[in-house]
C-alpha cells in the first residue's frame, strides 16, 4: 500500500474509534436528567457578570426576572466596568418587567491574577452569600431562560445529588456563518468532553458550560470557587475540574429551553470567539498545538483529500477508505445539525469547517506569542495570572 493509503486507513480507524469509543459524543440525547420536585424548594441566588451587554440585556434579563420558581430567589447583576450603560439598562428593565428582585452592583477593576469575568463573579457570590442561598446560578448576560429553567435545574440537582448542573445553551444560528460554524463548535466541545463521561461517577472528565451553571453553595466554598480558578480564561471547564477535584459531582448536557441571544453575524465575530481561548485550551503548549493541528488534519482533512486523490490517481482503495471515513464523519455530525434545526447537507462540509477551526487555533497561538493573549470585551490576558490590559 502507498503511504497516503496508510494515512487514509488510519483516519478511517480514528473515525471508527470516535464513533464507538468516545462516549457516543455525537449523540444529542443528553438532556436534563430525571428529576422530581422537592418537598421544600431551596433558596437560589443568580449571579450575572456583565460587561458592555446593553445590546443583549433586553432579550435576556427579563427572562431571568420572570422565573417561575416556588422558592426564594433573587438576581445579582455585576456590571464589570461597562461603558454602554449596562447597569442603568438593567435597573430600567427590572422596573419595567418586575419579577425577581434585582441588585445591580460593580466590583471595580480586577486585581492582578484575576480575569475580569471571574472577579465579577466573585463580587456577586460575596453579595449572594449574605442571603445564605443553597444554590448559585451562574449565567451569562446573553442567556435567555425559559420560565421554568431555574425550577428544572434545581430539581435535577436535588434528585441526582449533583453539585453542578450545567446546560450548554443553544447558540444562535441565523447568519450563514453561524450555520456553518456554531453547530460544529458544540460538536467539537462534546468530542473533547463527552457529556456521558462527565456525569459518570468516578470519571475524571470534567466540563461545564459557562452560560448556565447551577452550583451548590457548599461545594463552591469547599472548592474555593472562584478564587481557585481566578486566572482561568476557560472558566467553565476550570470550575468543573475544581468541583470534581473537591469530590463533587458534575452533570452537563444540551439545553432545550436555554438560549444564547448573542449574534455572530460575521466570520470575524466567530473567529474572535474561538481564537480568544483556543490556545489557552492547549495550555499554551507548542507541542499540544502541533499535535492538535496534526490530529485535525488527519481526522477531518484527509478523508475528502483521499476521495479526490484516489479518484484522480485511479486508486479505488484510497478513494473508498476516504469516502467511508467521510461518511462516518458526516453521520456523526448529523444529530447536532438536527438539534440546531439545520439542513443535513451541511454535514459533508464539516471538513471545511474543521479547517477554519484549525486556522483559528493557529491564530490563537500567534496572538499569544505576539503578546496579545486572550482578548474579550476590551481586556487582554497575556498569560495565566497576568494583569488585564485595558484597551
């Protein structure tokens, strides 16, 4: 066999492994686990870090204030140095819509060693603890919740004995680039962190989705959240690891009625979303970067190249092996497209999308070594524990 045929066969074997041996990551049926309503509903404080979020608050904050929760609950929105009137708008929305009590506060600039979001979360949790809640709901300012979202999260945590119950919010898929890139973002995340493994007792796999994390307050104190992860750019995964490291139980699944309202109309917007933290995911390790690039090329790019090359060279074996690998790839992607209500003809385009993610990952590393680091909302974190650079 030729060297390229061997490479194609390895790619096909990798897809057979991913299909059957990676926690069935491609299935989209991991939703909120079995739950029953408690005899007495525990108190909950909702903490919302917000920095320049006036554009999305009208579509998200009223959904939090309107939660149909039988127990005591209130919302703390932490305005993290916004320049667009986020705090004032939040107060206006609360006065207009009513619902759960809302406190708007500001933490001031984060000190050295803290990312801005986690400094805001720390400030919100500190205020919430005065209410002695049993649970904290950490949710982003762009997340809209169905009226029963908090009730369902608390019931699931109590029934299953989980210290963290997190839902991967359904991201917006309206623009052309959102349709191409967003479902793949969740698909790749699930491939890295299979949801079935996260909730399994004894499993070391840990992850959460930062847009919707219900956290038991006692576990937050035991795991020293957020102080223990204060430098983390990928704060949701770090939070889940800290909880599991403290002996807690974590559950993560896809959401049915928790949605992100943040638009990403251009490729540039999506590129920034991914590249700001991609190299941090690789722990800023050049060897991991090389391995990731090689792995993406082998798994996602080799199959379509093999089909074209095999057909052009008259190598039926190469073309067949590439076609089989490509078919398995598209087949595993189809459930995520259905979840996002997208046409299945997008499934064979996954290699193109994966190539975009490869470039985003490389760009993330380039930005890191240029000293720009992970940038978000005007803050740049050049290395773990660095002082945020405003601008």
